[in-house]
C-alpha cells in the first residue's frame, strides 16, 4: 500500500499494464481481425469463379425486384433454367428479402466471402454504376428503367 501511494508508482504500473495489454493483443489477434500483411491464398481462377457466382446472384436478386433494367439484363445473361426457378415480376415491386430462397444464398455463400468480401463490393459497385447509367439514359421514363 505504501509503495502505491508514492508519486510515480501508479503511472509506472499503468504504463506497464498498457504495454503488456498491447503486446498481448498484437500476438493474440482474433480470426475476424484483418491483417494487412496476410498473404491471400485465393487464386485468379477462384476470384473469377466467385465474381461470376456473385454477379449472377446480384443480377437475380435485382431482377426479383421487377426493376425493368435488371429484368432485361437477367433475361440476357442468366441461365433460362435458373430464371425459371424464381418468380421474376413484370412490374417493379421492390426488393423483398422474404422472397429470397435460403438455398440461393447458401449456394453463393463462399463466393460472397471471397477476398474478405472484396468480390461482393466490386460486383455491387458495377451494378450501382449500371443503375446510375440506366437512370440517366432513360430520364423519367420509368417503364424503361429511368426514374
């Protein structure tokens, strides 16, 4: 008790505890923490496959909203057998997550996590740019995808 009451002892012990805590957290990182120095083990072929799977999933989800532009893209790019498995509305109904079948998400789970989500981010950015372009191209003609 007497040593702790001496000036400087508390700050020294706090500094030591802080340094020890920092050392422990640096060596005991958690699995969800990103390490910038970690080498990616994902091959180019895996990235391409994940991009294709993620693109197909996002196209299908957007088509399920009934948005005219995305219905057209889905008709042009997705497998007709895959499209037949899901109800694609003729009018815009908006996105309803309750309509998304769990097996559809499960089948794309690995692709969505590839590159720590970077593939998903890139695909979403691509669709966002397409939507912006479509909206600008058709102005206020909602029936054609503008609006």
